[in-house]
C-alpha cells in the first residue's frame, strides 16, 4: 500500500468548533441569563396572582419609548456584528468605527430610559407603589446597568482596535465583547414584551 496516501479524510480544525470569545465571559453570560430567567419567572408568577393590578399599571408605561429602545439595541447588535466582521478581515479602524456606532445606540437607549425613569419618579411612582412597579423598576434598572457595562466594554475594545491591537487571527477580545452585547440585547427582547406588552 502506498504510504503517501492519507489514511483518513481531511483533518477538521478544532477552531471550527471552538466557542468564540473568552470562555470566562460565556460563563458570566450564562450566569446572568440564569439570574434574569429567575427574575422573569418571579414576575410571571406574581403577575398570575395579581393580573388586574399588573394590567392596570402596565397601561402607564410608555410603549413607544420601549419600542424605540428595542430598535436601538437591535441596531446596536447589527453594528457590533459588522465590527466582528471587520476585525476578521484585519480592519482595525473599521472595527472601532462600528463599535462606536454600537455605543451610540446604547447612549440613546440610556437617555430614553433616564427620561422614562424621571417621568415615573415625577409621578410619585417608586418600587413601593405596587408589585408591578417594583418589578418594572428593578428589572429595567438592572438591565440599564448591563447596558452601561456593555458600553464600557465596547469602548475599551474600540480604543484597542483603533490602536491596532487586534488582527484577523487574534480577535478574541472583540468576539468576547460582542457576545456580552448580544446578551444585553437578547434580555431586552424578552423584557420589553414581557413588561410592556403582554397581558
């Protein structure tokens, strides 16, 4: 038998099945999703016990603002995807620019949320008002803080990318930041209809 012939098919690179980004951030993301899952379950359980109160209180929310924020975060995730695509081509500056665009959507999100929080406080609404507003304020503020952290992470990555700190073969940092931002987006996509829309 000719020993020069391969005995098996082409080797599959382990990288093809590797988790993109840092393993630690994926553990953190799973932990965060678990926390949000528990909170969402507690909200659903409490809502079932106080359906009329929740329905009446929900009418006081600004759904238009919530919808705009949904569009902003989805758009931000699109920009982050473009940033990852850019760095995979070795385009550091383009990657940084797409990340900054993603941060801008986060800035507008936080501004809208601050106006929404301020309107509720001006109306005398706080976490002690009733069970619905307790969940609404806690869940949305908890998510709000995740958006802030996400912008800080994207900002640090954008700065490093602008300085040429990544390459097509060394872009795990960008993928890690993107994974976190997509988690923040995913949580809002669940939170918005759950809190603002569903009866």
